[in-house]
């Protein structure tokens, strides 16, 4: 099968799903008025399919599958070299630059790369055949160029209790029934990036599990419209601006992210789609490897979004006539420095990648965690500097309806005007775009997701403390000072 075109992708996700939005059960979401809210997130995924069709981006956006020998979208590729790991980061930066938001397709990509080696290792230890199953499943994904969500975060209930100690055992997704032909699972997975826009999902446990928690150590593939799956669309700041007539108040009206609250109400999973069931010892490996790959990802995607925000900041300085003011120039230099530091982290953890026994390549775990730890901070500082340079007008400006008003519009335009050669409409759009990334819908992608996506800051600090090798560092100083 050739790569899907953006149009084929769009048609392929027009399927029957159980979806709720603003308290309403939505049938045929692509025909519903709320599609205006959903559409930018679909456009973003469409962009990935579009870029993969373009000759100039083929080296980044596609790869040769080691499973089929065919050309696949890189978002479905299992890394076969350090170069693949680096190309992944470059591709993510490119897509971030083109969309200025979360483009959603990396989670399933990262889950697949983690599962590839973990299933191999479970089989080696336990004599199971998960790896072969997973490969067959993934060949189907590659051949049909499918979008796959990666699904990890449980609702977690009382955080002081383990999964099997919760008064409601469904607070962590678990196996509730088991038969010859498959299992039945129940639970909910939240913060599910792009789930509605995905054909399939890979479900993983949310934490490292212990004896007695075998029912929670489950990983499988599922169609996102499988019977028993209910999606509740995540609310985002200023989302209903997309329902308004004018588009400028949206900020980035073409593209956007999407987060779904997904409920699994006794969903059947056939045997050939199960990739882990009860192997608690490997649950931590799966969680950590997936998190590692996704922490690597942030060194590409957020950098691309940062590129656009830096561009917007430099442009607003020009529009305000202050592009030569030295302290503003220096603030833009600082933004560049922070953004490229994140890129350095993404490239570094990829460059030090290594080959697993299963044959695929994985990023350096310590450096991937350093990468993500910086991502929890730098976009906030980059955003703060953007707001500093742009000025308070980003959150006090009248609406587009007033901007376009026959009565007051001319006055609004007159007093929003700056330099003679700057069209006031361009300045209006740009200020709204900066607002959008700072505190509107896109701030979710650029800030909150940078903080909590792929694990909150403390999760990286735990990994850094485990991998930082303090003992070796103590030996270094002892050696120099002749201390036994
Ligand atoms: Fe991809 Fe970044 Fe979105 Fe994660 S946050 S899905 S890495 S764009
Ligand atoms: Fe994310």
C-alpha cells in the first residue's frame, strides 16, 4: 500500500465512534457544528501525511521499513540506526515549525519503538510470542499508513495507594476477564493526545507493577472505535473561539492539538493484539522506554513550535518599530539560545543511541531525561520573553468582531496601528497568535504539555538520579586526592 494522502487520511477517520463533547453525544463528528473545534487538530495530522508526499521532505518524513522493505511514513518506523533517531528529531522539528502545535502522531510511534524491544525481551525470558504478534500488528499499521495513539496515563484515583489498593479497582486499567480467545479490559486513560484522530491505539501500563498487580500489567493494540470505548473531548482554553465567525481571535486557526478522556468499559481484546499480560517485571521497562522515547521527542517537536514563536516575537518587534532596541534584540537572542539548547538535547540523546538485543535502536536514557527536564522549563521562559517583547496588548485587545465592526472598527484599527508600512490587520493576527501560544489553546501544547507530557518534572528527576552515576563521580575525586 502506498502512503496515505491527506485526503485519504481524512476520509479514513470519518468512522463511527462514541464521542461526547460539551455534554452532547456527537454522531458523525465531521458533520457536527463542533467540528470547527476538532478540525484544526485533524489538519495538523493531515499536514504530516502531506509532508510525507513532498519530495523535499521525503528523507525526513519517510523511511524504509525493516519489516516489509517498503517505504513507510517515519511516524510508523522502528529505528534501525542512530541516524534514524536523529532524523526523528529533525522531522519533529520540521512538523512543529509547520504547525506550531502538538501534531499527535509521536505517541504511538514512541510506544511502538518501546514495545518492539520489550516484547522481544519478555519472549526471551518467558517463552511467550508477543514480539511476533507485535511485529504482525505493526506491519498492518505500516502497510495502511495508520495513525496510532499511544495510551498510558491512568486516572490513578487515590495517589497514596497502589493500583490494587484503590477502593475503586478501575482507577488503573486492568484485565477483568480472560478467555481462550482474548481478554476484557476496564479502566480509563486520560490526556490521550490525538485519540479521536487515530485509527488505532497502543495501550500500556502507567507505572512499574509489583506482585499482586498482574491484572494491571497489560499492553495491547486496539481500534479506537472498538465497542466499549467512549471518548470525551478535552476542554481547552478559548476553544469556543473556534465557533465564532472571525478566525483571527483563534490565533492559530489552521492547526491545533487534541486531548481525549478515554473510557474502556469492558472492551474485548483478541489474543493476537495482546503484547503483555501479567509480566509485571517488564512493566517498568515498557513505561521507562516509552517515556524515554517520548522525552527524546520533545527535543524536536517543542523546538519547532519555539521556532515559530521566536519568529512571531521578532516580527512583532518589527511591527512595533523596536527591532533595533538592544535589550529586545538580546531577549530574542536568549529565546534562540534556550530553543537551540533543547534541540542540542534532542540531538545528543539520539546521537548516543544504542542497539537493543531485539535489533532496534534506542536513545540514551539519561540524556533523554535531561532533554525533557529542560523542556519543562525553557518553553515557559521563551513564552515569557515573547510576552515581554509583544507587550500587554496580547491579552487586552478588542475582539475581531470589534476590529471588523462597521461602527467602532475604524477607530480600533486607527489606535492599533503602529509604523506606516505595517498593515494593522497583520499586527492584529500576530498579537493573537502570540496570545494563543502564551495563554490560548496552543499554550496547552507549548507549556502544560511541556511540563507534564511524557511525565511530569519529578519523573525525570527520578530517572536522572538513577542514571546519573554518582558513585563513579565520587571515585573520580577520590582518585585525584588519593583517598581510599
Ligand atoms: Fe509529538 Fe510533541 Fe505532541 Fe508528544 S507533545 S505527540 S512529541 S508533538
Ligand atoms: Fe505530548
